[in-house]
C-alpha cells in the first residue's frame, strides 16, 4: 500500500483511502468541484475532484473506503491530490487498521511513563482519584490509551490523548523544578485530568468527530464534571482541593475566547495553561513540517500561527 505519509510531489496513486470529508464548492469561474480529505494510518491529505460529473467518479460518501486514482501535486507548500477516478471499495479490498492514524510512540510505554510520573503525587486524596480512574477502571484506561486529543489540529491519532497528556505532565515536571513554590500534587493531577473530557467530546475512530455532547458542552465542562464525580465518591475529599483541581481544568485554555469558562486564578492553573498550549502548538508545528515532506522552502501563510512557515536548516 502507498501510505499518505510517503507521498511526494508527482506521485501517481492507485490505492484505497478512507474519506474523512467531502463537500461541494464553486470555483471563481463558476464551475463546481469537490473538496475531499483522505486518510490512512500515516495521516491525511487534502484532495480535489475538479470534474465531479466525470464518468470515472462514482458516488461515495464520508466514512467510505474509496479506491482512488489521482496525482499528487504541491499547492502553496503543501501536498494535495488531484482525484481522477474514484469508486467505493469492497469490504474484501482493505484492512480497516491500515486507515487509523496511530502515534509513532509506543502506547503502553507512554502509559507506563505517565503512571510513573503520577507516583510523585503524595496527597492521599489526589492519589486515590488517580487510582480510581487510571488503575482500577480498566475500560477507562483502554479508552484513554486509544483516544485522540483533537479532531484535526494536534494529536489527532490513536494514542494522541495519551501522548499529549504525557507531554503536558512532563512540561509541568520541568515547571515544578524551576518554580518549586508550585503545588506539585495539584499541578500533576490537573495535568493528568485536564483533557479527559475529550473521551466524551470526540467519538472513537474511524469517525473521530465531535459528539452531540461535544458540540453542546465541550471537553472542559465535561472533564470538570468527571473530576467532580470522582472527588465526591472519595470519602472526606477536601472541598477546597476539589475546587482548586476543577478550577485548573476549567481554566486550562487560559482565555475566555479560547473556551475556558474561567481565567487562571491559581499559579498551578497558569502553569497548566502554558504547558497545554506549548505541547499542542509544538505538536501542530511538527505535523505541519512533517506534512511538507522534502519541501525546505517557505510553506505559505498558516492561519493558526498567523505566520508564513518554513523548516529550519537542521530540521
């Protein structure tokens, strides 16, 4: 199979891919075309069907596995595919596991490292909360290991939520060493739980899309509720500690316009916001640079970073 992650400009493609997105659009000349996003386990690629009424383009929908014939080209520094022919694939023609993007890191090893970090939490109430979800609840652990951290922006792959959480915890570990006045137990626990609402906000693969509750409530509110539920089921869990932990989760996006119901009022909440933002942004940058393939020139303006991006010389 020719994986998307190995695509190079000029490649001729005759393979099956998962259709993650499809929408009709109108070009400046008034001609209809279709925007498509194709996916396999190595990533996604934007694609265009410039002549959707062609006899070679058969009907297919989002979440269909589609046999694609097309050419890979470069547009504004990013690889793109021009689809010439397309048809729904038969069940016998593909293996679904080939189309689930998976972390490049070992998932079990990451989880073990995450739990080793959590052994530093000495507060018995916070440690009990950690054990309740991440040790005693096997179904929760299994879901956490497999889930993504986002629909598209960063860590949008199997194991992405785990990889992102570990990255945030390790950054918080650095912060505690540099700023010892930070409450390590509170910060580590908040970092561990800060995105668990993603388990309810985003559906499982291969869909990996927003659920109804994700659209209506969002992962910050749902994560706060999950933590509150756990705390209330631990006998004599300190009310003030629960409020501080929930505040860190509610404020971890830092600003109201970024979805946080509260702005950081605790040093630990501020540290968590910085760690979360750092890991998300640098992973997003890594994915952009990786998607550029061998292109070492300017990649064009990026809306998220509000800048024209380029690989550094030694990347």
